[in-house]
C-alpha cells in the first residue's frame, strides 16, 4: 500500500482545541453532576477515573463541545513535570469534562482522530519541553504546541487506519502483559 506522506505543524491538523473549565465541585453524585478529569488522571498515556472529581452542572453550565468524547486527545497543560502528558480517551463510562489544567484536542479532516492521538503520543517528549513559567506554576505554551510539534501522516485514511490497528494491537498486548505481571506479583 503506497501513500503520500506529509509533515505539518499540529495547528494544520487540529479542528478543535480547548482548555477545560474551572469546575464547581460537588461532594456527591446526583442527576446534575458529571465527572471532571484532572492532571492526576493522565499518566502513562492513559486516562483513569480513580482521581476524578465531580462538577455540578446546576451551579455552572458547560458548553456541549467541551464535554469529552471518545478518542479525544487530552494534554495536561499545567504543572512542573506534568504539563505535556498526553493521553487519548478510549472509553467514556459517564459524562465527562476536563478541568482548566487540561486541553482537549480533536483532529480536522486531514487525519483520523486515533491516528493524531498516536502521532502526538510519539511526540510527548517534545511536548513536555514546551512548558514555561516559574517553578511549580509552569504552563504549556499552546501556541508553541500548535506551531512546533510537527506531525507526519499518510494522506490515505486507509493507511492511517492500518497504522492505528497495528498500534492498538500493541497496546492490547502491553495491557495483557501488565495484568500478567500484576498477577505474578500478587
């Protein structure tokens, strides 16, 4: 399968980018609460809900486009050592938003969302270098993220999908290996 490849700044491949909101936290779940992901939820290229909190929509509305969707790319945007961590949402167990310390990215029509997620994760080391500011109060420079991170991609969506399927297979094997290691350790 031959395909033309292009390399573009991330800016040219993004259809939506938004920082999260400042939540109005709730202590207990109700019909008006949704889960809020924060930078503690983003580790090792994965999102976990164990550190998530609750936001009360009755106290503060959230625009529909800021709700997390399957395959959204989430990047920690603040914090020394955490700004620049990248993960992609694989499952969405409930209505979810992100707080102001995370960025949501969605692809435009040049690349598939999953392909862009894997491509960005491959550049995590570079993204981790884009934080600026004083100690402990560092912030990911969004303009530099969009302009300096160069993404190579095949123009063929079929080839993008083939690459994604291969990488998803590797991810599944890694998860199985982690489960086996955890069982052996127990």
